[in-house]
């Protein structure tokens, strides 16, 4: 069984989600505030170790941000030595907002977990295509 960490990378916050190849179900995990790249890499490495993750699915958007996201993916791969898979993340934030509103989640909680929900959508999209 493969255990996946889904990542929605942003300049201020990074959303994380968990999933595996057996259940094929992605769930929001946590949101990491972006202090500096070294702190973020350290926190992601801790999650990977604690949760026994063996593959990362990183959301990639378009343009300049895509280059930054791919650079982050390379740093993750170099630090952790595990496979980083790139997944299109176009419109996942808007979709996460829509789904959380439909689920009746209040605005404050929605804002706090939005990036983790986006990460779950990125990962779910990948798992659905396995």
C-alpha cells in the first residue's frame, strides 16, 4: 500500500492532505504557515516520517507559480528521497471553497482549513486516476 501526502503549495500557507492507495480517499490534514522554506521543509519531513508517507502529490498551477512549485517539489525530493508526483491544481481552491460552503462549514473554520481542503482535492484527483 502506498501512503500519499497531497500538498497545496502557496507563498503564505501550505495545505496538506493524506490518502492511500487502498482506500483511494483523500482527507484534509493540516495547514502550515509559510515562515521560511527551511521551516516548511522540516515540518513536511516530520509529517512524512510520522505518517509513513512514501509518495507526495504536489499541486501545480500555471505560469511563474508553476516554476516555484516545481522548485519546491525538487527540494522535497532532495531532502526526503521519495517520489514527488505533479498534479494539475487548476481551480482547486475555488472548488474547495464551494464544497465547504455547501457542507455548512462556518467562514472562520473554512478560512483556516481551505488550503488543506485544496490539498485533499489535488490528492483525490490523483487517486481517482490510479
